[in-house]
C-alpha cells in the first residue's frame, strides 16, 4: 500500500504562480489538509490535484512503453522497407545502432521523469527546466510537437495493423478485388481505431487486463519467431554471409543510380527508428501510477532496454532469427502483398501458417496502437488541462470512472482524418511514420537539452538519477535526436517525383508553423500573450512552510 502523508498547508497571503510553486507572504496560518498518499503529495507540490484513480504499478508502466515500441510487430511492419533500404546487412546494423542510442535517450528522460511524474509530462518538464524566462515558450513548443507526434503515430499503427490483415486475406483469397479498394482498407482502419480506443475509455481495470493480454500476445509471437521459424527453416538457413553480407539498394527506381549505397543505408534508419521511441508512454500514465517517482523512470528505461535486447544477438533473437530464416530474398523484395512480410511467411511456413501468423500480428499491432493511443489521449488531456488546445475545457474533462473520454474522442477523430489522407499509399505511410518519429523525438530533445543548459542549476534529481554520467548521456541523446531529425527528412526514393517524394518535411513544416504561429499571433491571441505555463489545479500549498508527516 502506498505511504500516506498528512500535509498542513499554509493559506494566508499565498499567491499561485504558473508551474506549480507558490509565493508565500510573511504571515501564514495552517489548516489540516485531507490525508494524501505520497504520490498525491508529490503531485500537489507540482501544482496539480489528484484526478485519476492511481492503481497502476510497475507492470503497467513497463508494459505501456514496451508495447508502444513493440518490436514483435514493428519488425514485420516495416520489413519490406528494410529489405529495400540496405537489406539484411543494413537492417541488422541499424537496429543495433538505433536501439543502443534509444536506451540512452530513455535514460536521459527517465531522470527527468522521476523528478516530475505528471501526465503529459514532457511539456511540464520543459516549463520547469526553462524557468520563468524560457519555460512558457519551451513548454508550448514541446506540447505541440509531442501532441502532433503522437497523433501521427496512431494512423501509422492503424494502417500497419490493417496491412497485416489485408495481407492475410490476400494469401487466402488472391483474386478478391475488394482487397485492393481504398474504401475497404479505410473501413478496416476504422475498425482498428475502435478496438484500440476501447481499453482506454472503459475503465482502468480494463486497461490493466488489456496490458496482460497484450503482453501474452507479444510473448506468443516471440515464441513463434524463436521456435516455429527455425523448425520450419531447418536445413535451409541463410549463411552468415547471407545475413551479414547481403546488401541491397532498392531505392533507385529509374535507370540512373542517383542514391549511393551509403545513402541507402542511412535512409534505412527509419526501420528501427519507427520502433524505438515512445519512451514517454510510461510518463503519461504517471498520475495513474503508484510510487510514480520510482516506477515511471524504471518503466521507461527497462522497457526500452528489453525491447532492444530481445532483438539482437545476445543469443540469436528476434531480428537475427528472422533474417537467418529468409528463404528467397529476391521473392520478398518483388512481392506485391500489402505487407511484404506475408511473402516471407508464405515461403517459410506455407499459406495457412502465413495466415495464422499474420492474424496474430494483426492482434499484436492493434495492441501496440492501443498502447500508443494511451499517450495521445493522456497528452491531449494534460495540455487541455493547461489551456493549450482550443476548447481545452471540454477535452480536459474526466468521466465518472476518471477516464478522459472527450480527449479520446478527439484523438480518434483526428486519427481517422489523417488515415483518410494516407490510406493506400506506401509513400504516404512512410511519411506519416517519419513525421511521428521526428515530432516525438524532437519533443524529447527540448527538455533533455534544457536539463543541461537553462535548467542545469534548477533541476533537482529525485529517486532516479544518472549522477556524474547525466551530462554525457544528455549530450549523446541530443546528438542522436538531431541526427535522426536530419536523416528522416531525406528523400527515400529516386528519382524524386510527386509519387516518390518524402512528404515528411512538409508535415514537419506544418507542425512548425502551427506551433510558432500559435505562439506569436497578434491582438493578444498568441500563446506569448496568455500562456504562462502549466496551470495550478490545487491551491494553497507552500513547499517551504508546509509540514509533511509520513505514516
């Protein structure tokens, strides 16, 4: 059971200020406040009252980030892209590189999350670290980039999940004309949207059960990869040179080779980058998590480390096993299924086996989308609580079960709208995936950079700290994110035409314009004139004079 604390809160001459601190006058009197848990007291000192039920633990914190990354479905989802942008050799090397740096980013974020465990925490961190001078602007920009990033994640998950099911149907019914229709794929995406939203709008108990079911499905896929695949490939494994020496440059569509092999290798970084982000999912559940100052930080970095280690050759694990079980590389890269991984499966386990695995992947990808929906929904609630979005008063409301249903409705509507724009286009899907990866990672960059610049004297480590390694980890994390930002804006196919253009720069430009323009709008409408940072939802708390009594 969580520790309880009784606070005596000074109320005289206290003035709330943005960001959670209170300036107290020279005289104060005290009242005996209602008994709070340790987590509620920590949240109150940051300026927020407890609104959610706080019933989640380390398992849910770990599972939320682990499922949002979800390498079990993430590898097959972009498997075809990986084979065209360097083949097995580049896929393996990029996975090692990006996974390792992602663990570093998660450690940098975990240190900050331990000090500020709030829903939508990224932009709250930016405010606290930026202080009164830079805090409002950094918080505003982080809020919009994180919100836009998670909104773009959902359509990627919707179409990725749908492509698994469409591919299964194509294997079973190759002549069914309806499977190529955009409207049919759109309806299936809407079905995924409903399934992904349900665990997040019914109750917290359902969410807990969902996490257990999703981890079970994820573990089942792991067993399929590690047991069934090698059994079926027995006697016909790829050689070591076949995996670690096979490079394929498939991004030159014209007769002239415009993109070099090195360039192709770099473009292939999107494959692991699509999996290794979303570290902040645990943070967005902070106000629903018991012992959040410890559990959230631990959930962030352990889940990222686990997702990485379960797919590299500590022993021959997921990605390595999948690559060694390739039967016909040429057949895979020339396949016409909605998801190229279907051809890989047909070669390895036969048509019926392929349908079974694709169905399992569909369920797992829906679970991953639901985990991502958690972040989009909680971010929407959190920034609405602080007045960032239009109609914030509506989207910050909780229902009787303490669930932000209105925020879920907004996320669902916007996700379906974005899906309508990208459905049926491989280029558009890559663009929305790149945009999601860039926007979320850039929102991580702001508080990490602030932690070691404008906020270096202001930041006070809490339960989880990197100690003397904090600066090194922070610099490495920022360098990696900026590298990722640059790479994912590059053209992915040549020659560049309107059909092959990487639209991610346009999407990122829209996010940049909306966030900056929203800040500088004239006539008092811009955020610079009215947004002073996170709003207090609890009054009359003064850290300097209130007493805490731990029981």
